[in-house]
């Protein structure tokens, strides 16, 4: 079947089996490799994308469910060779080790900071509930999101 949706601002049409997951559509059909294959059971958040602005596990979405939606992956965030302030903050705060979980965390942080530009630590923890990291112990990720919030407020002034 043909499925069409907006991917990172561009309209795409793909011919896929109806039981293919969005994770596989993105990685195998469209070459979007920032979306990681982890548990494939909706538990780790490595496959997180934004669908109409909300973080969603792409391993739990079937291709037909993407029809007409607006999907954002990490590739959307850097523009003209410059990384996004949230990406800068993750680097500066030392919130990346192996990096496998990082695209999912950054997209979750992006969605959080869009709707709540100045979250408390508890609000950050709540937003990150669906993302697992085996390396960092989370503290630096939380610090990175606090730093990202400050950077984004500075840029928007
Ligand atoms: S791969 Fe989708 S939640 Fe783990
Ligand atoms: S940095 Fe390795 S899983 Fe998070």
C-alpha cells in the first residue's frame, strides 16, 4: 500500500506492506537511521519520533497509522550544518555516552520544551519516563535539558 505523510517538513510517499512498523519504514525504506531499533516493544524509547508534536515509539506504530501525519526525527533539528541548542546542551552537559538512546531523549526534550519552556526537575523526569538509558544514570540528561531550556530562552529573547 502507498502511505503518505510529512517527514521533517517534506511530503513523502512510500510503498510498504501494511504490517510494517513506522520504525522499519523510516529506517529501511527512507534511510532515517537516527531512529534506533531497541526493544521493539514500546519499552526503551530508542525509536522515539514526534508524531504531530508528541513523542511516540515508532516500533508501536504501523505504517497506515502514519498516513497524513507530521513526523519529525532528529534529522529535522540541525539546520544548515548547525546543531540544535538541545543537541549542544547534551554535548556540553556530558549527557551522551554510547549515544544509542540520545536521539529519542533529544526528541522527547524538544517536545517538552516546546510545550513547557521552563520545566521543573520533576516535570523533566515525568517527560522522560518512556526513554531508557543504560549508560549515563540520567542525571546528566536532566542537567542537559535544564541547560537546553536556558539556551532556548536566551535565543528567543
Ligand atoms: S524500540 Fe521502540 S520502544 Fe524500544
Ligand atoms: S548513552 Fe548509552 S544508552 Fe544512553
